[in-house]
C-alpha cells in the first residue's frame, strides 16, 4: 500500500473531516465545461445544505447547462439590478487553476429557477428537472431529520465512527512501531475504502451522513462495526502491519456482495 506524503492529522478530526469533506471547485472561469467533463474542479453534487438553506452555485449551473461561467455571472448581475429583494444570489469565491481568486454566486431554489428560466432546449429541460429533483430530495432529507428514529440512528452512527477510529488507531500504532512514517494515512485510506465500496463514491459530498436515510445510516453503522471488529482481530494476530488493511478490504468486498451497494439515487422514505 502506498501513502502520499503529508502532515498527520488528529485521528478523530481526520476521520470526521473526511466524512464531511468539502471540495472547492477550481477551473478556468471562461471555459465552457461539457457535462461529461472529468475535471475534479466542479462538484458532481447539484445542491448543498449550508445549515440554513438549500443552495447551488453558478459554477455548477455553468457546467451542467454548458454555459461559460462569465456569461452566467453576467446574467446573475443583470437579474440583481432589477431584483426587489426576494432573490438570493450570495457573492462567493473560488480559486481557479492559477490559484487566483475568482467570483461565483451561491443561490437558493427560487433564485436558481429565475436564473434558468430562459435556458431552452432538450438538454436544458433535462437539467432543470434534475436540479428540481435534487432540491426536492434535499427538502425531504431535512424533513426526515426531524424524525426521532433518524436522530437516534445518527447518534449511533457517530458512536460507530468513533469505535472505528479507535480500531484504526491500533493499526496506526502497529505501523509506527515497525517504522512507518505515513501510518496516519490509514485513517484516510480506510474511510475512502468504505465510502467507495458501500456507496460507490470516489469523493465524499458535504454533510454526506446528514443526507442519508435511517436505513442507510444503520447499514453504514453495520459496516463500520464489522471493520472495527476485523481490524481488532487482524491486529491481534499479525506482525506485518500491511496485512490488516488488505484483509479488511477483501472482507468488505465479500460483505458488500451480500448486502449490496447503497443506491443514493432512490427516494428517501418519510
């Protein structure tokens, strides 16, 4: 297993940070981005929850509707000149590929609807529907959070994450005792392995666990408990610190073959 160099982080903070990892978009502002773009600078998630409201931003809109970002900015600023105060286009910024600070706007559902009203064509209609579906799904998620059973599942999920963090810490200690300089990277590697196999995710969206339903939270909790158990068993019976990681990866693959990958696109039950 190969780890990238980097400063080790506090165990609990590193694992928690990965679960809510934010991905700052970075791309050339004046480029038109095709929908099938593989660039990592534009998030694939259409909507976000900022703690107060559901939002999207001008970069995502430009990518999905195949518009130049500068044209989307110009359209937003034209709208703002005539706004009577009912719209919300919050100025924000991002770093482009030259690490220069560039403007973008964050908008709520109403503002998105006004902005995209003049976007026409078959492709535009499809993306309008996809954005509306994303907003509605997140609204159901927020309503779902008010349910006491969901809240209990979320609390138990946090407990399972801390149990997993403690198990990974044992692996880190074992690796360090054998001279590993990058042992702390196991927190990142194991967390990403879980999310890739359980949800088919290469990157973790903002506030990801909060977007899961009760059943998905319990299934993730089961996986984390099992990995913590496998790690403890493997560490107690080995001297090679590389072995536990490869063993839990194989066992997780077998477990997912039985319980299945969680489909994030399905409707969230009330």
